[in-house]
């Protein structure tokens, strides 16, 4: 009988695309992929290390794996594995730790998966992670996460990602288009473009060979994919030509997720970000001038060293006045080997939590206002196989989440609906010929 292997992914969409690709490598070698709870012989845990909490989650997942099968082989890959391989090797029950340059050779390096007497650590220096490994997820027939770029040449003072993933590098447009055509032959209706610094697409062997705008123009011509979505793009890389193209494209949806991190120019400078708040506001205004119903998501960090009460309020007011749709709020946590960890004027944990709560409330208000602005419009919903309490869900082009009475015929279908009103529960009621649908 073939050995059973289970996967667990922590962190970002990029990690999910890579886990999916690695799982297919196992299946091609004859391993049987099973769920985490199905007593697998091998556990592969793909880790994140953006925050301290992500590290703690890795420890917990290892404990759960050992509880499920004390004799199973446990291998750790991902960002945490690259940053702290020796620390992970000391976690009871871990058999192997593989770094960024080794994780895609997992089956080859560990084939047989016989538990060693001592934990194997295979983690080269990050400079060895200099090739691009094609990845995309196929776990969900509705959408796939397609990796187009990896690594980062930026040096933000709070971030360990360049240390965990290496320098910026990309796939080629021709290969990405080829993959998109392959994906188009499946049931997938939406492709999400993902990377560490997606807008920096085009670097190959350290040289700028291609541009992101040319990539999205090429993908827009791929038949069989209904939607393309850009997962995240830096404001300084989100150029006018990209925005103008999306506004007129056939397949790219009106949804941008644009990291801000702080609305204070002083803090942005300390963070070593490559823009000021004025540029960010300009990007948002230009998007809305061309696509008024566009959804705009924002990453923001609270409690960065040196963020005074006044500085936080500056961020709050800036976000409050921006025409944005929702926030992803991150509470700053110190990471080893970053400049920020050595900075003075640390913000107390209590203040960080208070500021995070304020921005979460602001995010809820922004989302509701965005929904209200879309009342009366017609939208297309892609319904997912996500059923709870006899209700199913989906997203409009501009990322409004809808809920409908379960109907198996709706799964993975695009349906046109009219957003009509918001009920007492904050759900947006919509009008559709055959189904009563709600958005929340």
C-alpha cells in the first residue's frame, strides 16, 4: 500500500499555491494524499513567520500531528523553517526541516520517509533560493492561486520575508499564460495572481526582463477563465497604466488590495516604505475616478516603534477619509534580525491591542459603507462550494460576499444579481430571477 501524506498550510495565498504544487509531486510519486485527521504516515507542515503568532501555530500543529499518529514522519517547510531551522529542529516530534531552496525537492531529498534518530535539517543560506518554482493551487474548483513572482528586494524595517524567501524573481509571461490555459481546461472559473511582491514581476536572473502590465494584458486574452484577480500590489508599483487597463479589461475584476501599513509619513519612513501617504491617496482617487464601485482593501500595521498616540490618530483619520472598502489590521510584533526590532520607543502591548480594535471597528464601518454604495447595482456572483446552515456563498466581481439558499446547481456558476437593500443583520439582499440571495 502507498504511504498516506497530509498537508497543513499556515499563512498566505502564496503558501497555499506552493503546498498544492508540492502535494501533486507526492501524488505523482505514488503517495496517497489524505486529510490531516486520516491517520497519515507523513505530515508536511508549510509554515509562515510574518508574526510571532504564526510561529506558535506551527508548534501547535506539530503537537496535533503527533496526537493523530505518534509514528508518522513530520517535515516542516516554509518561511519559519528558513528563518529558524535549528529552533524548529528542537520541537519534539519534528523529523525534518527544509529551507526555501530545498522545499520543492522534498520528495527527492526525503524519499522513503523513514524517521531518523536525529532531526534532519536541510536549510541552505537564503542566497541559494535563486530559482523560480512554478506553483498554483487546484484544491478549489472555483478559483486557483497562481504564483507569478517570489522573493523581495525591498528592505522594509519590520519584515523578514526577504530573509525567508530571497531576492525577487519571476516566472515568464509565456509560461504563466501556458499554465493559465492548463487551468482553463479544469473547472476553475477565477485565477488569483499571487506573489511576495507581485507588482515587481519581471525580474529573471537579476535583470528586468518583462513587466507586470504586459503579463496582465496577455492573461486577459486567455479563453476559459472568467475572472482574474490581483491579490496584492504595492502602491508605488500600481501604475496608472495598470489601473487604466483593469478598468477596460475583459477578465480582470475591479478589486485591488494595496498595502499601506501606516498613514503617517514619519512612520512610513521608519518602516522604510517606498512611498508617502500622498501617493497612496492619489492611487485610491485615480482608481475610484475610473471604477467607482471598485473594492479597495488595505493592509495596516498598528503599534510600530515610534507610533505615538498622535501618530496613530493621523493614520486613523487618513484611513477614515479614504474611499476604501476594508482593512487587514496587523498588530506589530518584533521579529529577529530586523531593523525595527532594535528601534527605541516601543509601543506597549495594551496600546497596540487598543489601536487594533479601533481599526477593526473602522474596517467594519468601511465595509458596510461600501456595500451601501453598491445598493441598486447589478453584479455577477461566482458561487462556491461553501455550505453552512443550508446556505452557500460567493463573491461579486468587486468582492462583495453573498449568501444564498443552498442549491447544488449554483455551485461554481456565475449568476447576475441586483443588490437591493441591507437588512438588520448587515446582509445585502439581492434580486435574482430564480433565487433569493443575500450578501454579507
